[in-house]
C-alpha cells in the first residue's frame, strides 16, 4: 500500500508540474552551434584532414592530434557532438522542472569535462586549440543559461546535496577518463620481433628519428612500432613544448618538421611505415 501511495503522490506531482509553452530556443540555438562545431571536427578527424587554420605542427594541431583527441577509439569531438545533441533534445522537454534538471546535469558535466581538456591542453601540451576553446565557451554559456533559467517553483529541491552528488559523480567519471587517456588501463604487449629487428637495424646503422614529445605525428610514428618504439634511434628536439627551447643538436641538423628521419645521409620528413623504412635502410622485413 505504501508503494502505491508513493506512486500516486509522484504521479500527482508530475501532473501539477508546470509545462513549458515552447521549446527552449536559446538552449537549442547554442546546442546547435556546438553540434555544428563538433560535427566539423569529427568529420575532419575521420577523413584525416587538417581543420581550417590548423597547419601541421601548429599548437592547434598538437591538441587535435594528441592522445586526448580520441576516447574509446572515437574522436573526442564526436562525444562532444552527442552531448550537444542531448542538450538540443532536452530543449523540447515540456515539464519545466525535468527540463531544467536534465539541462543542468548535462551542461554541468560538459563544462567540467571541457575544463579538464582545456587544462590538459594548456598545462600538459602547452598548446591551445581555438576550436576546443570555442566549444568550452559554448558549454559554459549553456551552463550559465541553465542557472539563469532555474524555475521559480522548486519546492522540495535542495541545492547542496544535489550539487555535492553531481560534482562527486562527475569527478569520478573524469578521473576514470583521465586514467584511460594516459594509458593506465592498457595492457603491455611484447614487441613485434620484426619491428624490433627493424628498430635495432636503424639504430645500428646510425639512422636518426628527430621528433618532439608533443608532436602527434611523432606519437603516430612510435605507435606503429608499438612496444618496439623504445628501440628506435629517437632524438627529442623540443621536450618543453612547441614554444620551448630546441635541442641544439636538432638546431644544428636544421630540423624544421617533426618527425624527420635521416637515413644514409638523406632526409625524410613525415611518418614512415615499416616497409618504407626497410627499403630506405636496406633491411629485409620478413
């Protein structure tokens, strides 16, 4: 009987809840802008194309080519698109309190997650992406909008426990995502014998692979070799970020693009596959 009574009370409260007379047009407009932005970044990532104003090696390219640019094998921008799409759908919820709570929760998490990614780009990658900052501004604007649009009639609603619970949940999720981004959950696999032999051959013949820790294309070059990447004849040129000092050796060798390979005295710029490296170095890859 108690359960039936609670259900009746809940139904009665939902029935008395005020309804919105129209969709939340401001929320829908900002969410649509976010969807357009993240859709553009996602399509560019899938096609392997550079986005407008983001030249290879630029600070923008560093961010969009970093390990934080993908989550669970999909572009991070695609997850952003899903978030904005959810907010756009919430704009059509008629029940005022349900509409506000849903918009607040999604916007709150989106803003915290965007703040996390922005902090990573500035403090870890030492770079800034105008597209990412724009997305941060959009989701922050949506969050501010939800604060402004809080319904006047919120009887029985308490801010403190709701905020504490929401913040704690979001923090746990973001920490787990950070651990995933940084490879904590990855299992270490043994090096491919063929790739390990090729890396050892390149080192033995005094070939050089010049790169930078923040360079996404250098990370791609290392990813090709997997666990054998540590055997490559790698020379770090810019350990302190794109604006930091350059390794004198790299300056002396006039390295202007990362990665740059020097094999048998000849210079090759860009990511090279195992077959091409084998051909250029005279190694038989079998």
